[in-house]
C-alpha cells in the first residue's frame, strides 16, 4: 500500500529522468548508510566515486544529515572540489599515489568505520582490504 511518506515532490523544472535519478541515488545511499552500515553521528565514512550521483548523495547524507566525517575519493582535483562543496570533510584522489597512505594521513590511527563503494574493480579490491 502506497502512503504519502513514500512519495517525494520533485521540482517541476527537472525532467522526469533527472528527478527519478535523484530519488534513486538518495534512496540507495540512504539504505546503504542506515540499513547496511548502521551509520551513527560522528562516524568516519569513506565514499569512492564521490563525485558521481550515488557518491554525491552518500556524501551529502553522511556529512549533512548524520554529521559524519566524510572522506571523498575522486579521480581528479576538480571532482574533489565539488565533493568538498557538498560537505566532505576531506578528499583524496586515486591514481598513481598510494590511496591507503593518503587516507591514513587524513584519519591517522582512527581509521574508517564505513566504506561506500560505487566504483568497484581494482579500487574496491584495494579499499576492502582496509
């Protein structure tokens, strides 16, 4: 049964496709953070692919709703800037540099409690070892 809390109003200036992708991205991020990761205020969250739709939704929710320290992992500094504007506490870029060392510089021995991966492949294989 559909109830009013299951319906979101989308700005009429947005196309149906854009509106649907926003709802899909935020719903996926919300389920990952709450049901799968049991996010709590103050957690440290690492988001790979942080400048993509799902990544930006995860950064936004974790940083601005759950008040967590969010580290966004991005391919370029331009994308990292966008992620910091969305609320990330810090960003790191992947590529030729050692990603684990970059993240350790940011969090020290505290580590990361939650990893949201939207990239997969070699990047996922690297972060899942942590």
